[in-house]
């Protein structure tokens, strides 16, 4: 019998939104160097650390402030209540809500994307410290190409600058970077940067950060089928050789030892997977957070991990 129910407790799937102060926009005299933000506004200090990147980038040409480099401390004890033996090996995230976060504060969309980069850096640090082996993030979908050109150009430029700015720090921290998606559509300079970063970090093993750019789950399955069909046409494989294992070998997540996420997180309260890792999410535990991505931090990540560790993963079977 076909079951249409999620194999997860409904009450644990949706994260209860935490009460958060709603920051108001405070009039100030303004700073003429803050080119990305309306000069008549400033934000409460709570959000300032996620916005400094944008203004600093205009001043010194770097994505992050001098002295604010990506750093990973030694592994730290897990927060109370989390078990090390139940930590997921692979976490996948749809980082949703940057634009809404910016609009709520009267800021341009670019400010939300900049703030989102800071949240990603924090999540990468936490994954390194808590022993998560693979983190896959949906940075830019194949459907995002229909967005206004100015936003698309900014996003791709932001990604390229982030890779360039953090390459040395990621290498020092033992982080391997992999990029999946249809790279043929990306600017040549970004393609070159991706190749450089992947080559430079390929021997790192502390954490693998997989960034999905110009990616869709349907595209991934189609390109895998095309590759298999070509091999069959060339006589390299026979019809009876085609099985799930062969298809998984041709998916873009074949770049990692653990291609199938254990835990999927989506922020902003949206309840869908949006064409992300469609094959790979078959038995993944789903967690939907109410927070917009720039508001997603350590506490919210602990909530997701706690919910995950309360699940019973049966993979279609039944525990006795």
C-alpha cells in the first residue's frame, strides 16, 4: 500500500518560531561610505555583525572585514541534550528568506544576501566543531536565472568574492569545497574560481562543503540518465547493469562519500524542497524552520539537530 504520510513526527517537523525582537529602523545622520544601505537608517547592534560585510566590501574590496576572517576553533562539546553518536553525517540546507529579511528592514535585497553569507559562515563553523562531515547548501537554483539581472549578477559576484576571500581560511581549517550544478551558464571568471578552489581544497577532509549553483534536482537526474544512455550506446554498459547504484554514481553528488543527506533544513517557513536533491532526499529527515535565513544561527541549528535525534529512521522497515 502506498503511504502518503511523511515518515517523521508531524509535531517535530515544524520548528516553533522563537520570540524575536522586531528591530525597528533607527534614523541616523548616515555615513556616506555605506553605499549599499540607505544612509538615513541604521540597525540595532543585534544585526550589525551580519551587515558589516556589505559596507566593508565597498571600502576595501573584500567580502568580510579585516580581522573578521573565517576561523574554526578545535572541536567543542556538543550542546546539552545532543548525542555525538546521533549527529548526522550529511546536512542539506535551503537558505531561504534573504530578500524578505532585507525588505522587513527597509534595505535592498543585496543586504539580505550579504547577511545570509554571514549565517552560512556560522553554520560551517558549527559543522566543523560538532563533527558533521558534509554540508550541502542551495545557493542558486536553475530557476533563479529568471530573477532580475541585477540581483543575479550580484549573487554570482558575491559567491565569487566569497570563494576568493575565504579560500585560504577554508584550506587552513581543513574544509573541502565542491560545487555542483550546470556550471556552463556561469561567468567564466566564476568558473575559473570554482576550479581553483576545488583543486586547492580537494585533499581536505574535516568538512566537505558542497555548494549547489545553477542546480536543480530534475537537472541532476536528467544529466545522470544522459550519461548512462551514452555509456550504453557506446557499449560500456548493458541494460541489465542499470540500477539505483549506477544512477547514484552519475548524480552530481558523487563528489562525496555520503551523497544522501541525513537531515534537510529549510528556513523561512516554506514547506517544500523546491527541486533540490530530489533523488538524494528519498529517506532524509525534514526540518522546516520559521526563521528567515539571516536569523538562523546556533540556537536554531541546535533545534534542528535535536528534532533529528528524536526521529526513528526505519527506511521502510519496522523496529521491533
